[in-house]
């Protein structure tokens, strides 16, 4: 068994920031459609929420990415504190052998 003793806070933060930023891109079409539908309704009081939807839709990947960065850094830091006190996550690793599979995989 191998134990993950610590996680690099900045590397975790960067990966989580990019991952959540990419996930935020999926919010853009929904928010833009909602904003455009609100503005196209013809009601004057629906114009401001429509603009807000569009602005949030455009900013969503950046907001999600920023929050992912912060929460990734915080999560890695908390993991490091806990792992130092009670031990880290234990994982079992197999060496990669060229041309051979993992022992027990596919009857090997």
C-alpha cells in the first residue's frame, strides 16, 4: 500500500480552477437563452433580468473557475492538515509493465 502524505496546494488549485471553469462553459448557453427569452418577451420589466442573465452567463466560466481555484486550494490545505495528524489516503499501485496487464485483470 502507498499513502498520499500531502497534496500540492497550488497544483490542486490550478487543476480544480480549470476543471470548474470548463464546467462553467456549459452554463453559458442556458443563461444566454434565458436572458434572450426574457428580453424577447416584450415586457419592459423583463429587460433588466434578461440583461442580468446574459451578464452572468458570460461571467459564469470565470466565476466557476475562480471558485474552483479557491475551493481546490482550501480542500488540498485541509487534506494536508488532516493527513499530517491521522495519516493520508492509502492506495494500492501496480507497476506498469510494457506488454503486461494488471495482475488479475483479464485472467492474466
